[in-house]
């Protein structure tokens, strides 16, 4: 029987993220660059083989790690909208999930909202070609619990609108994307169940 996860937007996974990157990767250089640029959507993009460790790739190989995004937010910055991550090739809402963690702990919270009808009307593309749809959070209804991701490997839902409520500390988060597709969030979580903490 398939377990239902509709009210659960995140699940902690059994992987130590201190081993997620190759030793040559220096996130402090990336953080320094982020501080000098103004961006509120992902602008730094790497292929998986550039920086992810063999340990990470082997642990999650059956999900086919494809790419990695970094999201930077300045202290106390509050973005007006929540978005869903779409398939960059087809513009479909079939990405469903990502594995996220923060490079440094902070007090920010990831928040999820119910998916509006006719979400296709909000389709956009970032400057690096990532497909997404976005809405003003004033027009959305919050869904499920919030999560302080922390420096912990966390399976997160990306097929419903989500946003970050910032605190007084800057935030640099990692989001690994995968080629393995699932029909829905329930199927995804059941497939990941062996990795749950």
C-alpha cells in the first residue's frame, strides 16, 4: 500500500552533507561572489560532475543526479512570490522533488502553498533557462508545516508553490535536481523511504 505524504512537504535524509562536495569546491568563494551580485532567483548553476562528490553521486545514483542550483538571499530580504520548479525541456510540472541543504545554518523557514488552478499561465524562465511559475504569496494559501532546512540533507517538494521566509542572517542554499521522474509527491516519498532518518 502506498503511504500518503500530501501534508508533509519535507523529509530528512540519511546522508552527511559534509561529504556532498568534492574537496576542491570552496563554497566561501561562491558566497563572496553572491554578496557582490544582486539576484533573487538562481544564477549559479553547475553540472553534477563539477562539484558533487563520488559519495553523493553513488548514494543517490538510482535517482540520476543531474544538476545543482544555489540560491542566495540577503539578510531580512523577503521575496514577494512563491514558485514551482518546472521541467526545463517540456515546461511540465513533473520535477516534484529536490534534495536541499544550507551551507550555513540560519533561522530562515521554507514555506509551501497550495497549487493554484491554471498554473500554466504563470510560466516564466530565469536567465539561466530554468522554467518556473510564480505567484504573489498574498494570493496563496499556506500548506503543511514550515521547515528550517539547516545543514541537513532534506528531500523537499517543489511541485507546489514554495518560498523562504528570511531571518537576520544571509542564506546560501544548495538544491540538487534529478532526472528520475515520479508521477506525484506520494510516489516520490515512498521511493525514497529507505533513505529516511
